[in-house]
C-alpha cells in the first residue's frame, strides 16, 4: 500500500505569521511583504519542482502574480486574528510518475477548490529523499461577479427555532427574501418561514420608521458566506484525495483516507517522526520518536502472526469439519444400506427351507459380520480425526496465548517508556531547559511555526525575517 497523508490547517495573522511569507517559502520565491516591509527570500530553497496559481471563474488575471495576490489578501484581512489562507498538504505516492503526480494534484485542486470559488497557489516539493509532497494554499474568501472579494459572513432571516427557542437558520428550509416576487395574493412564499422578534411578554416587537409607519421586527442571524469551514469538508477532501490517487495506483497499492480503526484493521498506527528525528538517526543517534515507531512495528508483526495463526486455525477447523460431516454422511448411508440388507436377509431366511435356506443364512451372517467390522473401523477413524483436530486446536490456542502475552508485555514496556519521556520533559520544563528537538508533542503544542510543516523544514531565514517572527 502507498503512503497516505493529507493534513489541513489554517494560516493566520495570529502568532506573527503572514500569507506572503508562507507563499514565498512554499513556492521557493522572493516576495516582498507590503504590510511589514520585509522581503522573504526563499529563492535558494531546494526541492521546489513546480509552483503555479489556479484561478476560479470570477478571479481577475492579475492574481496570477503571487506577490500581488497574497498582499491583497493581507489588505482585506484587517483583524489581528484574521485567517489568511487554508493549507492542504498531501503526500504524493512514489509509485506514480512525476507527470501523474502533477496531473493528480491539479485535478484534485480543480474539482474540490477552484470550482468552488477558491484561488489555489500550490507547489510540488521533492528533495529526492523519497518524500514528494504538495503544499496547496487556498484563499478563504470567494470573489463575486465584479471581481471583488466577498464577505466571509452574511446576514439572513432566521427560519426556525432550536430546542431552547433561539432563532436559527436551517439550510433545509427557505429563508425569507424581501426581493422575492409576490404571488397573486400579494405575498412572498418564504414569508411563512420568518421568525418574529419577541419582547418580554411574548409579543412581536415593532418599530416606527419615518415615512413608513409601524414595522414588525423579524429575527436575523449571521451565517458563513460559504461552507468551506464545515467539519464535513475535511472528510470530503481527504476522501477525494485518496480517490484521485487510486486512479493511478495498482489494486494492491490503493490508499485509504480512513484510520486503521475505521477500516477494521488490527494495526497500531505509528507516530509522526519528522525531519529532526530522521536526521538524528542518520547521524547515528537514537531518536525517541523513531524508537517508539520501531516498537510499534514490532508489536504489529506480533499481531500479524496472531492473525495468521488464527486464520490457519479457522481454515483447519473448516477443513476437518467438512471431512467429519462427509464421513458421517457416508456412515448414515451405509447404516441405511445395512438395515435394508438385514431386512432382506430376515425375509429370505423365513421364506426358504432346507439346505437352500441354511446356505443363504450362512452367507447373510458373513456379510453382516463384514459390514459390522467396516462400521467399527470407520467409527475408530472418525474418533482419531476428532482427537487430532482437538489436539491441533489446543496447540494453536497455546500459540495464540503466548503471542497475546508478548503483545501485552510490549504494551506495558511502551507505557513505561512514555512515562519516562513525560517525566524527563516535565523535569526539563521545571528547570527551564529544553527537552530536546525530538520531544513528543502534546495537544497544547499543536501550532506549527512558520516553515516547520512536518514534511520539510526551510533553511535559516534572513535576519530581517527572524526579527519579524519574534
């Protein structure tokens, strides 16, 4: 199976980050940031195979200029905590050719993002270390028919109430539109879905407008202008990436966006190692993260052995059960034939007399004796087969128990190792020292510094860039 990786994150002004700096690093270009006056130069960054900008239908052609595009984005996003872009980061299967990788990424971007109104600025990175991947920067605002940036939110009339009586917007119901054409009775069809603004007594509030008289008030709420931030989109995009890649992969190399647990596969997932950990291993040092993954791989090998033993046992039991069923069927058929023959013998014995009857009786006794002997032999063989099957089951059960015990010991060792790592990190934090670049990242450290995207790390920035990052 090829490697699957598809992560999605937001790039915003929080933490001193900028859209221009992010675009410069990922494209490997030199871009000037109008907001800060800093020039971010990554033109000497290696491994950038390709970069390009894909525009949706309403976007002006001037946004093909990367520097102009992201400076415009930063001008529109004026809040101190504004979101500039959404980044989708995907690993490219090495089983695909370079042309297939490029076509796959383009098709994926066009289908999921550009057709929905996003501008996509993407770059393909490959340092020749077996880790080709693509960074896709997406605008978080749409562009209207006049080539202007759309608002992130819009105000609509509420069309429902939740369980607590609060006004909400239900996308499954129509929302009142004052521009909607009236019917023959002078009413707009969506009027019935309006939710009145109520006062303390439960009566609808009104207001008096000069020249318009008394006007009833209706609830309005603010909703996102698009569904790009919906959690369901993450699952949709991740699944789409797997489907696009699988068009180029052999059946035994297909990838799946679901976790092992969701796929029903009894495999323990490995943790992300990162560039720093791999460099430590290449330098002959032992990385904690790489060591954890080696232990996980060892446990997975044991699990695989258990599954193989269980599969063999199941197959053996099915085979023996089939043999036993067939033997019992033959036994019943022969028993029926024996009963029939015995009835015939008794009949002929009663209807014959003299020497003929005596001779026939001796022959019948001889046949009866042979059949009884054959039935006894068949029964003994059946008992022996049952004994062998039970012995195989007991032996396999012992093997499974031994393997399960090994897995349990490995899990205990893993937990102890995690506890030691956490204690060491806690001690380092307590004394004000660094726990090391290879420490395990907790949930509170989910933010990624500029350039440290978990797949490749940029070279040292210029002095001006470092000053701005602070």
